[in-house]
C-alpha cells in the first residue's frame, strides 16, 4: 500500500503521541485515512458538492480549456435542463426534460468515456404550468446516496432510483405546490431522511421522506411571515443544509422571507431569522461559528447569523451583519479562508467580503450573466456564465484573473470538480474537461 505525505505525517504524529498503539492499528488507521481521502476527492454527490460548500479541496481540474483544448469528451444532452451534474462510482447523473415538460428524464453518463449509460423517462405529464423563460422543467440537482439516486422535479414528482440499473424504487407525485416560475430546490439526504422544499405561489412547506420507502416522516408548513398576498413573493428555490451547532444537528432551510433552523428528525422549529427579500435560491454556508445566508431576489444580500444559543425569532439578537451591495440573487456564495466570494447575476460583478465583519474587501466587474454557482477547486475559483465563458480566479485580497475560457454554449448548471476533471454542463452538452497529461 502506498501512503501519501499527509498520511505519513499523521502516522508520525500518532507514533510520537501514542507510543503504546500497535503498528498494526496505525497501518489500519492510515489505510482508512487514505481510502476516505480518495473517496472524498472522487465524488460530488449533491448540489454544490460536500454539504453544499462548493469546495473540492482534493480536486485539481484544469484552469484553461476551449472546444479544442483539454476536452476529454463531450456528450450531447437531449432536452432542456439546468440540474447540476453529480458524480460517484465512475458515473455522472443529471436530469433533463422536453421543452414542454411532458417528459422528465434521468441521464447517466460514464465518467471515463462519456458514453450514455441510461436515458430513462421517469415522469410523464399531460398538464403543466408555465415556467420562467430562464428556468427549465429539470432544474433541481439529483442526490447520490450509495446505491441510490434521488431525482426531483418539484411538484411533478420525486423518485428514488437504483444507481446500478436505474430502476425506479419509489416515487411521490402527491405533494402539491404551484412553483409559478418553475421548480428549483434540490433534495438532500440526512441519515434515513430526504428533505425537500415546496415553496410555491400557493403552498409553502418542507417535507422529510423516508429515503428507503418514500413515506412522509414529517411535514411542516412555513412560518407565515409574508406581508403580502402576492404569491410571486412567497415562492423560493433554496436548498437546505445540515450543520452541527452546539453539538446539535440542525437543518438550515431558507425560504422566501426567512431562514429556519429545524430539528431534522422531528421538524421542530428551533430558530429563524427574517429578511426583506424574496425567492431565495441560495444554499447556506457555515464556518463552524457563523451561518451565512443569501436572501434572494429584490435587493439581494448576504446575512451572517450567530446560531449559538439561538431560539425563536433571533433576527434582532443574532444577526451579526448584512451586506447588500451588489450581492447575488441566484448563485450561492463561496467561503474560503475567512472570506466570502460572490458573483452578481445580471451584471457580472464579483465580490470579496470579510466573513467576520461583513466589510467589502473588493468588488470588480468580470462581465457576464450568471445562474451557476461558483466552485472552488485546486486553489482556484471558477465563475461560469450563461454565454459560455468561465473566469478562473485565485482567492485573495485583490481580484486576480488567471484564465478566461470559452465554450460554444453557456452554463446554467453548477459544474462538478472531481479528481483532475471538471464535469461542466452547458445548455446542450456535458463536458469532461481535463488536461491530456492528467487524463493519461
């Protein structure tokens, strides 16, 4: 067994601090450490990767590419869908739909060759509601959980699939919600539960399903903080995250007018913070002390919340700061070394904010229109715009652009960095971007 430098350092530390531990035990620990490290960098199983952070710390994808450079393969994707690719066990999963939404499908692509392994219609529909011109009927991102894949199309249906055969194991089509502009929230898995947001024009609630059977474990209506009858301001597209605060796991769930911390096992509302905006599409971030929440459309902002000891409405007591100067409405933020990096949707302005104080470190125009959230891999931040340009920058006290890359079609989906590759979905194709040397 080969042991990398990091593992060797761990071994050395263990030997010097625990002399009585047997060599066999140390070797087992090293093997487990090495295996988990390899697994961690070989998977991207949910929207924005590990717990929604947007980080792939062990991945090293290329920083330059074009239609003729560093393209390992390029596979045409039928239909229209903005779900992000997710990757595990050498397979890439994503969803798509016909333009009219009457057929909603799951796709599975071989990660090494780009060969289409599965193209399966999961749901058919006769009656559909119109969606926004920038949305699709297949925007929520799948979640891979071992030998199962969970796909979600909003109120049109949720299904659990066998990750090997693509067989449908269960489905739910009885959870109502008028998304108005179309669905956008992605499912996440925690223990034996699948959490799904249904924040629509008419109904607003969150549901926890048994991941093995699809049965409802709990369902909770959103706290009625709406100061309007305008259903357009009640809908939202956020995806929740699980964070451990004061030794307790909490489900942090943003919706149109607030972010709520739920007990994930029972649905109990532990605390919440309100904001003025609506239609949030962000996924929360956590640095171990502070939770950062994007507040959505209108005049979008980023809010920092101290969750320790929070109970009930803590808007006045636990909000540390709020930054609303050219913040994004759709793309989620990145948290890197005490700084928050963000990209504004419509004007292509990138920002760096001090996570402790909320003070603006820098704000510069990179150009473009953005729906995809930025990712961080191999020491670089990737901003992928709707016209096919990806701006690659290094994090720091000033904006440092290291590359600008162009593809034929734009990107609405957040890319997935895995090992030395970047799986990037454009409006028409799925790419594996990888340098020729690393691919060998």
